[in-house]
C-alpha cells in the first residue's frame, strides 16, 4: 500500500495547470446536499487539479481520499491551504471522484493518507502561491523578494499595495509552473493553520442529518435491492422459490446470482430481490426460501479452531519467522520460566452504516456511488467480474459511515453493479445489519503460545512465541532484536472464514498478546511493568531487514505516559493501572488505563492516558486528539464484549444485542499528549488502538490479581 503514483510531480502539475475552464473536475451527483463543483469561470485560476481560485474569491480545494471519519477530507486540504497561505474560513472543500490519473492514489487505509501526501500537498499549495506572487510582481514591477502573502492576498509593504488572489488569478495563470521538487516551502514555525484545532467540516451536516453518506444516495428512477447469501461461507444456491417472491408487493425482479470465481471478497452466489422500495424488497425477502449447497466450511466451528490450534502448538512449526541465540539453552539455565496461552477472536468491523452501493448500468457503462475505502480496486473488481473496461466505470466517493478496514473490500460494490445490469436500471443495494455482521471479512482470530524466561536480576533471557492462524507477525515484532535468545514461529490453520484488515491490522491482536505476556514476565521478575518495558529496549541484538522500530522513540512515549498518568500512585482495593505500548503504522504509542473491577466482576474504566509520537507535525490537533480518543474507546469496546463465534461454518452473532458496542454511560475520559520528534509525519487512524487493550487487561490484573488471557473479557471476572 505504499506505492506512489507513477506520474512525475512536475509533469503532473504542468499537465493540469490551465488558464481557463479546460480542466474538467467533474460534478458529484449523489445526495441532495452533497459537495459539488460549480462550472469553472473562464478566468478562474486552476494551478493544479487540487486548487481553484474563482474571480469572486472562492477558493476550492479538492479532498482526494475517501473520508470514513478519520478526518482526511479536512486534514489533506488543510496542508494545501497552509502553504497556499489562505485562512481556513476562505476555503471550500470538495470530495473528489475516483480518478487516480488526476489525483494519484486514492484510498483510506494503513494510516497512510498523511505520510503519503504531506510533502506533495505542501508543494502543490506552495507552487500555486509562488505563481500568485509572480503575478503580483509582474503587475507591480516589484521584486518577488519584497512580496509577502497572507489571507489569500499578496502584499508589497514598501509601497503599501495589496491584491487579493482572485484579482491576480488571470495573470497568475500565465506564470511559469514552478518545479515542485524545488519550490520554497514555509518554515513550520510560521504555520498559521497546521497544528491548530479546527472543527470537522461536516460536523453540522452530520448532527443535523444532512445526506452525505452512501446510504443517503438517491438518483432518478432508482430501485432498491437486497441480496441473500448462504449463511455458510462459500455456500451456493441449489434452489429458491423465486415464483413466490415475484408475486410480492413492489417486487420487480428476483433472480439467482451464481457468482464469479471462488474468492469470498468478490461476487459470491446468492439471490437478488429488487423492488420499488427497500421496505418492500426486505419484506419479500422474509418469504424467501433457499436450499443451499453449504460446502466444506460447514464442518468448521470456534471449538474446532481452538482444538486444532492447541494440537498444532505441540507439533513442529510450519516456519520459523525469526531466531536469535539458543532459546532452549537459555530456558534450561533460567531462574524463572513463564508459559501462557493467549487468544483473540474473530471480530466484526460493525460499521454503523451497513454496506451499501448505488449503481447504474446503461449503454455498456457503469456509474457507481460507493462508500469505499478502495475505489480503484473496486473499479478493477467490477471491471474483471463484469468484463467492462475500467474507463467505462465512474465511481463517486460518498462519505463513509465507518470503515475500519471493512470497506477495503468491495463485495457490495460488485453486487450492486451486477444487479443493476440485470435490472437495466439504477439500483441501490443496502445490506441489513444481519447481512453486515454475518457476511463480514473479520479481524483474524489468533492463538499465541508463549514461553519466557528471566534471570536472577530480572532480565529477560529467552522468549518463544508460537503463533497459530495470525498472518500479520513481522520479523522485527518487538521484543524481537531486544532479547538475546528469541524465537518466533508460525503454524498455519487453513479455514474457510473470510478475514481482512481491521483498524491496526494484526497489531490490534498482537499487542494484546505480547504486551500482556510482557506484564507476566515483569511480575515474575518482581519489576515495575513500565520500567521493565523501558529496560527491555536495550541493547538491540541485531537489525532486522526492513524493521523501522526505533527504541528511543518507544522509550520516549513510555516516559511521557508515566509522567502524565502519575504512574505508580496508590489506588483503592479493586482498582489498578495498567500500561502497554506498541509500534504500528509508523506511530509509537504508550497508554495507561485506570480501571476497577466490582465484586460482581463488572469492569469500569475511569480514565486512559495516551502518549504518542507521530513525528514532527500534527495536521489538525482536534482531529488528532479525536482519533486517539476514538481508538481507545474502540479498543476497550472490542476487549469487553466483541466476538464473532463460528458454528457449522456460520457466524453466530447477527446484531448489536449479542455484539455489544460500548455505550455512552461506560465511556471514559482519554487524555492525549503528543511528543514532537524530527521524523516525517505519520498517520493516526490506527496506531493508538493496539496498546489500550493490554493496558486494560494489565490494569485488571493490577486490580484483582487475575490475568485475562483470552478476549473478550465478558464475564470472566464474575
């Protein structure tokens, strides 16, 4: 996901720098209140595909990436606005359609929006500003070095002249396009916008119920669809009572979709029902009777996973990911040896907006409105499945009502497109909550079988981790490199359950297991858990190729969270503080949780502290704090009660009555602190989540003396 656009920056800017209205940025035709670009005036200044300055002074900046609540619709345009030197109140932000030839890669995932676009977006804004300054210099016959900019205007202080960007637009359009690689950027100490608290662009629209999301899309002549799939993953349709369904009120079409290929993230088999309203389609579906060919996955269950994982842990591993020193010899000479097994389950992304897509197939072309994190792969999937040229597929990006990785998959997009072609009309496909939860691409379950050793001084001398199922373990996963005798090995457990990335992929489970077991070793060594982690940072045994882990930055956030949380203070009986840290998505996070456990086993989180190192620059402080706070609440919610269990190849949980999200009364304050370092800015949507789960379970141990080794916590403390 780190590949960049293959269009050279200079040629890209020169290609899109136009003097008039030749650059067609497209209109966003979807919800009634959706963002839209007005037709460009002939004398508008359009220095590149991201910036338009109209004669009336309106400044429009394009938000290129999908917005799923992580704030990039705001933060990326803020970067351009800072270098363009305009007030945020002067800017109108418009969500881009999917067009990677124009905007470069467009996706939401991996906390990569900021690191992949920060430098380039600064240069886009700076280049436009340079052209406007050059225009003023030409108009006034003044040296460029005597000109300054502020609030969308150029000033010449010696003569007292000042001109708005709008008044300079026509001349600026004739100026040479600067080389992006050498354009002059602002000194960050002069930033007026970046690093400040700026309210969310769509806040008012969201709280007043304005149509913004995929679920809000309405187009003329639109019909509504539901799609029934086999409850067993990978199952197929044997027969269905379509004649009965076609007689139901409002139903126009009912047909079997045989699916294309065998991938569970593509077009899988099912029965489509199309009606004049979604209510009629859903009501007709209640009378649907399907005979399924369930397939081999029907033999799998959560109990089977656990039994198989335990058996695999006693056999030789499929592969050794990393091996340093002599683990067996170190265990033989250790003062204390600790063994523990940890488990984290499949969990659903549980996006509040269920999966949906609106598609219109007409004359061999497709127009799609989709809340997708990955529009270009969605286009490729639809193109391959339906044998339609990619250039004949238009994708409009709607705001996403929660993604967390679920909408990296585009199964709902190809379903809507396929149904629209059969119906030959625009169709909105909307999944029910039960569809969404029972046909997810879940966070993978994982089993860790640990063995660790400490010597008489409390130093970790050996570490062994057998991982079963989990595919995300990195060769340099901490404490690899920092324990002389270390072995990380993997046993594969093939299964038929669809899985995918979830907020902080891999790390959201790995951190729970590793940071909990580190706490066990600290307890065995009789050491303070926070200082024990700091002491484990040095010395590094060897450098893992491609491993970017920086021990100084990890120590820095641990020391910061110790200071801010008042670590080590006395607490009442039944209440404790736990600590954990994790490095993921280029971010270093250490977190402390203060929690208590009642006599009935009920967990209350009183407060959490977050110490973060995401480099040299925060874009929007409000958004950054929000991401950290939301990550902590999301992680605690996962830990307390979220689990997808499998029975006979089926997901058991179907709705929030048995898959509880954290409610407002159980929420808690989260105090966030950023540690500024001289590293490029990294993302924030994901890396704050992993440490909060083990910080919570370690707090529970501090409060009760009971270790939580499997998630969710549920009623384990009752």
